[in-house]
C-alpha cells in the first residue's frame, strides 16, 4: 500500500470522528437551556409563593424575580450560541 493513501484514509477517519464529537458537544450545549428553564420555573414558583405570603412586597419581589430570570436566561442563550458555533 502506498503510504500517502493510508495517511489520507486515517485523516479522513479523524475528520469524521471530529464531526461526530462536534455534534455531541452541540447537543450537550443545548441542554443548558433545559437547566435554565427549570431554574426559571423554580424562581417564578417561589416568587408567587412569596407574593402570596406578603402581598405588600409584591412589587419588590416581582422586580427581583424578573432580574433573576433575565440573568438565568443568558445561560441558556450562551449554550445555544455555543451549539450553533460548534455545528458551523
């Protein structure tokens, strides 16, 4: 066998493995969106519970909840951006 042919086949195989690993990494990066959604659901549930216990603090609790959810949503967006960059 010609050495260059063997080297070409090995490199082609490694490129295929690399493409598969990129797809797995992109899939794992998308799971950050699920974690962010669970966290946002917990924040909203506890905020509603807190507003029910202290209705006079509803405005403050709502503001804090919205800021917290905006910050936690960025985690899911970062995961989505990384997944898109990996697939490209």
